[in-house]
């Protein structure tokens, strides 16, 4: 499919985003091993999170979906049934990495597969700690999906992650729920703590501090009624769009504002974006608020060190902001971009060049000079949802129409993206 995006005179509106992907994945997985029926409101509409629901259905868990409300009839830690078919994670790295932690402690064999893109993404980071805990895992060429997991009794470990990753941390903590004793995970820099928050919501006795988290197994999880906050990573596209299009005024309602993800708001404000939090409250352990963004004079900035890890998913759209800012954008220490759904350093660079924008790439990042203009062009998403949406934002400031190829990729995380964009652009 193609989407043709025309330049916008201004953006205006008030709207609510779909549920946070990261939180939706975790609520669904934990509900599936809780005892009783959990109800999840504002569950993500993205294909990735529905891949998680599909996998837990294949494991014998009853799941009911009514729009954005999901009911999951959990059967306890050992309530999964041996799957009769492969567990298909689709394009979802979160699904395959985190669910592997729960499967590692089950008394059966399971096989996790994914689409072509997911099958190119390395899994050694989760395989290593799970094998230390006693699981037996085989993978294509020793690292890539499909993953075959022969589960069984797990032993607790004290694991120091070589690279900061919320998915790896979550995988080990979820496996720790089934281990006999205390499992500790230590991270070199702070990552998202949605798993820690969600575990506490489900009644797990979890301890955590700066750079570590500890869970004692075997644990008992209790069913809950929960509401997923609006997705901050999805909000990033509209926050940048509102900031780069002069005269814009947007309000994004009910967005998750977890402190471990506040780096996005902090960076935007430091770059000159007029972003304000209008209201904030606590909802199931997660802070939630409304965000207002207006057309801004942007100066750009530098993303490196721990900030690169914190903003790794938002860097494609922040590249768009960098091109129109006065000082440009420099990204370093972000080699992780090369092993996402696409090599995002190269896909960002190739599409910017198609639009007439200069960019210098490096192995771990890039530099984009400021003060540039986007030209009319046809750009390629390469099937990557964040690339498709980032260049739709660029199109709003282009000198003519921009065609996005494989625009359906946005449905991985945000099926309503194109209609929402048209609505605020008039």
C-alpha cells in the first residue's frame, strides 16, 4: 500500500492514542499466568500486541477481545498447555523475547517463530541467561529465530546484563517467577521498568533499586482489572509533528509518562519544543497525563551514551526534527539501531537523501546538519513501522507531496496512525 502525504499548513486537535505497546505485552503475559480472569482496558491495537495474544491462546489460555478491551482467563504459573503448533510472534521482538522467559520454566517443548524481519534479529542475549537457569534452547545459526525451547525446572541466577535492554531484563524476571529462589537482574544503565511495575500490580513481591531488580519464585499472580496508558512511543510522532509545523497546537490525552521513558520529553524540551504536561495522575502504578505541543523554534541536540538507549525507538522521528532545527542532530552509541526491524541507520539515511537532506552515517549513529528542507519524494518504509511514520511526519514539512511505500507497516504498532494524521492535518 501507499500513502500520499501533503504538506500541512498547521496541525490542530485533541485525541487519545492507542494503549502502550510495552505495557500491553506485559499485562497480557502476566494475566495469562495469573489465577483468575483479568480485564485489560485500552489494550494496544497494534499487530505486535495481538501476536502476544495469539501466542498465549496457542498455549491454551482463553482470550476474549472486544475492541480495546481484553479478558484473559489465567490458569496460574503452570497453566500453559503444550502447544500443538508453532507460537507465531509475527514482527514482535517483545513477544518472542519476553514470552521465552515464561516458556523456559514449562515442562514441555515449544517453538517460537516470526516473520522475515524478526527472523533476522539476534536472540543470544536472552538465550544466554535462560540457559544459565537450566533451559535448553536451540536457534538458527545459534542466535536467530525460530527458537526451540525445552523447558523444565529453573534455578535462580544473579545476572548482570552486558548491554542494557528492558526486554532481556523482563525475560529473566519472568523466568525468575518459575525458579526456586531469588533471581536478580542487574543492568548497566536504567531501562524501562514497566515489568517491575506490572509484577507488583499482579501481587508479586518484587524488590528493585538503581540498576537492579529481584524476584522470588515460585510466585503467585492474582488476576487484576487494569487500564493501559496511551503509548508514548506513538506520541513521539505527533509531538515532533506538532513541534516542526508552524502554528500547530495539539493535545494528546492520557499518555503514559513513566519516568524511565521521560527522556523523550526531556530531550524535546531541551531541543526547543514547546511541550507541556497539562494533567497527571497515577493509574495502576503508571503515571499518566495529557501532553500539549505547539509549533516551536527548534535548535536540535546530541543523543549519546545512556540517552541513546533510552531513546532508541524514537531516534528515527527525532532525525526528522534534527533536519529542520538550527543546529541539527548528532546520534552516537546507537549501534542497536542496526538490528531493529530494519537497519534504521541506513533506512533513515536513504530516505532523507531521497528528500534532499544531507546526513553523515557512522557505525553507531549519524549526524544531520540543521536548517535543511524536505523535498517531495517517494520513500520506502522497508516494512518498518517506525520508518513509515517518521517519514510521514517529514512529509508535513516537505516542499511537495511525499509517497510512503509499504505504509501498512504502521499497523504493527499504530493501525489508526494514518487516519489520526489526516484528522489533525485537516
